[in-house]
């Protein structure tokens, strides 16, 4: 089967949403499918955003960088058999003929809808309710589009049903357990908290920092390690360690396996990967009580939850685990066991079965009837 994923752009730095697509591409190509991941420099069929001058200039800057730079994805292992295309825009002239064409974000749905049938049966992989990335009415329209939709979390399935969306299927995403695993005994962890930090407001990083400062006042020996894709924010206290764009192996070996707790203060997420990855590495989870977290965090069983946008409540849960090591160890073991059910083999099985049910069977390796235009990398 020939499968195309249309991305919303190109990421120079790690992105959970992009990682999910590349993981699926790796698994599907290993099963004999021809997989192409298309990265357009510009998305067609979208209304011009009403952005402030500063944001327009920022986008123009990164657009120029993308135009004159050679794309390199060095933060995620990608099977050499996966075809990576970097093209001028998301128009169908740059999409290969295929059996399946995936939209991977709300902005890519208009291009997929306008693509001819030769580009493949149309699917939409939904990883979150992306109203924070675009106007609610336009995002909702993509959910109601007449195409096959795969949601990565149960709460997204419930949301889609409540909206009256059709053709919805839930296939959970997963953790690469060959990479994200406990290398240090859960009982033998220092009093250290790890947190993925972002400038994006909905990630709640400022709430996390405030909670960590409260915890530090109660536990002066507390260490904090933060990591992110951008420069160190000025609102991060100097006593906290911050690493910009660290290699994944360092995150796994030093940050996750070197910490006892992962803090995740997001306001909304589809299926947050850092706390799930950290749990696979042996961390206890302290997080906000949002639907994305509750896909794998059950209060008092696999972690501790508190209301979003409430640093004091986050701090109370942090302090509870810092004080009660027995509880921290129990929750960490429980989360580590629970997260093992989320495997890429299972997710790829479900994805492949769903595609075979939804698309007329064709011989593998069937050649494309037309060529595409590809811009130089």
C-alpha cells in the first residue's frame, strides 16, 4: 500500500506531533508499505491569519531560513526506506499518487480535501483539539469533513462524537520502549524533578516554574532539570538547570533516568508524550488534571493530578512525593507498568488493519501513474 502523510510544515527541533508521524512511517514501511512524508514550505487554501507585526516578521524570518537551508531531521530516527519530500506548497501537484493520503493537522485538511482521488483515500490523523493553533470554527470544520478520522486519545473520540463528527476511530499512540526505559532503579533516584519547558502558553510552563519554586522553599536540596527547543526564558530562576535542544539520549539517560519526578503543567494536550516517556523511564508523574493526561494517569494510582492553572496545587503534589518516598516509588512503579501497554507494534497493527478495511486492496509496490514535482532540499 502506498501511504502519504502531509505535514503542516517542517520542524527543525523535536516535536511530539511530528514524532508520532515518523514513528508510524517507520513501522509501516517495515511492514512492506511505501511511505512518503511530505513537508510543504507553505500551506495552501488557508485564510490569511490576522497576526501582529512581530509575529508576521518572525514567520517571515523562519520562512527564509527554511527556503535557503538544507532540511535535516537529526532528532528522530527515520527508516531510510521512508521517502521524505520537501516541497514548495501543499498543492496536489507536489503529492504522489497513493492509496492513502493523511492530513496530520487541521491546516492540512483543506489540501487533502482538494486532492484528486489518485492521491489516495483521504484520512485525518487528529492528535489534539487544535483551537489554540487556529480559529475554532475552522478547526471544527475539519472535524466535520467527510473523511476517515483517527484520533489518538479516548477523550478526542468523545469530543468528536459530541460534535457530530462521523467516521471516527480511536487508535492510541505509543512509546518507543526500546529507547524510553528505566536504566536506574526507581528506588534509587535523587530528589530531582524534570520538566519539558515551552514558551507556548498552553504548556503551562510558568505554572510549573512557580510550583517548583514553592517546592524548593520546602525542600532546599531539590534539583530541577528543564529542557526545551528555545533559548532559556528570562523567567526561569538561575538555580534551575536548563538545556536547549539536548539530544534525546541525554534526555533519556540523564534527565528522565536521573530524576524521580516528571512535572507536566499543561492546560490542554492530546496525549502528552514527555510524562509518558518519563514514566517509561521510571519517573513518578505530577501533572494537571486535563483529559490528555488522564489517558494514562489515574489519580493516586499512576500519578497525582491537580487542576490546571493552579501552581499551588501542583506544588502540594510535588511536596507530597518529595516528602513521602514510599508513595513516589509506588506511583512510579504503577505508571511504569501501565505505560507498557502503549506499544508501537500494537498501534501499527491497529493502523494497518484499519487502512486495509477502509481502502480497496491493491498489490503492494504498484507503481504510481504520474510523477510529482519536488523542490531541491
